[in-house]
C-alpha cells in the first residue's frame, strides 16, 4: 500500500511540475491569439524478469491557452515500432455495431491494421474553447521483455486552425536490456 501511495505522490508531483511549466508557457504566449499545448502524463510498470509483461498507462492532454477556440480537434499518437508496443485504449471505429459507446471514447478514423499510428477524434466535442483541456485518457502500452527493447511514443494535435499539426511538448521513451539465459557474467 505504501508503494501505491508513494507512486501516486510521485505522479502528483510530476503533474504539478507539468502544470507549472504550462503556466509559464501560457504567460509567455499571452500576446499570441492562438496557443495549443499538448503533453503526455503516464506511469510505468516494469517487470525485470525474462518474458515478464511491462506496461504504461498514459493520457494525452491538449490545452488551449490561447484566446481563440480550436475547431474539430483530432490527434495522432504514433508508436516508434509495432514490434515493441501493443497499444489499447478507449476508442471505437466508425462502423462499430455497438449501440452504446464507452464513456469518453474517441473515434479512431484510420485503418485498424495500422498498429503504429492512431488517428483519433473526440466523440462528443467539436470545439476546444480557450482555457479548456481535452484528454485522451488511460491508454495502455504493453510489451514483453523477451529481448532487449527500445521504443517511443509521440503525439500531435490537429484541427481546422492547425492543419499542419503541433507536436506534444514531451514524448514517452522506454528502453531496456534483457540478459539472455546463456549470457555469462564476468
């Protein structure tokens, strides 16, 4: 229980740091009319045993610090390689037969076979108003440590006013070396 409380405190401190940095950016950019900032928050679970499952639980936040709304916001979450991560989250496809969609689910509008890029738009929000935050929350990245691994996740925000996209201020990066059973020490 103490480990969970310690981790939650650590995540809170990390979020507080991000918010302080975002407020600094916001005050510096007040002279601009349009300012969108996006960033990841996440926690890791690493298993240090061969073939152990590792995972990341993350959220992608988009905040409008400007004075004009962003119309028709959508995001791209891009994985460095489909060989490293298995991505899942609260999203659905346009042709879903499901009558009730998950709360806070986003629409994935690129092909399901693409396991490296996830193009998503919020199901119930067409405008990101000034001083408002939009979040794609609680996605999961899983991988097994059956060999050494390295991968990263990047994010981009788009909309009617930013067709070229704006990258997230941070990315998720993980790497690890797995000692194979036949490796000798020293």
